[in-house]
C-alpha cells in the first residue's frame, strides 16, 4: 500500500515508524538460532493471521522522496494500524 504525504516529509515519518515498529522490521539473529529444522519451515501466512506475531519481519516499508510517499507491506491487521499512525502524523 502507498500513502502520499500532504504535510510531512515521508522520510521523517519513516524514521518515526522505525522507532515505533523496530521489533517487527527485522528477523533477529536470536530468533534464527532458536529455530529447529522443523520450525524453519514455519509458514509466514500463518503468522500473518494472528494479532500477536511471534517473530520479526512482518513489516517493511520504503520511501520515495521525490513523490513524498511511503510504501508499506504488512499483514492486514498490522497494515491498518500503521496507516492510522501515518495518517495521524500527516498533519499541518
């Protein structure tokens, strides 16, 4: 999903999102080392259907500075939350 900012710079909002959602942005080395062979085939789609994810990496976003927009990828429940926050930050 993309969101074009009217009042804020997309890069400034993205920096704030990194702080708020840092635990969901990256798959940690700790989680990798704790996975067994059987768990390593864990289906990401199953994790995407729960409102309390058990691993990192569910959220990703990128900024297009020229267009002043942010591109967000996340499961639906998380995407709705992120977009509400983004919209609330896009104020004069």
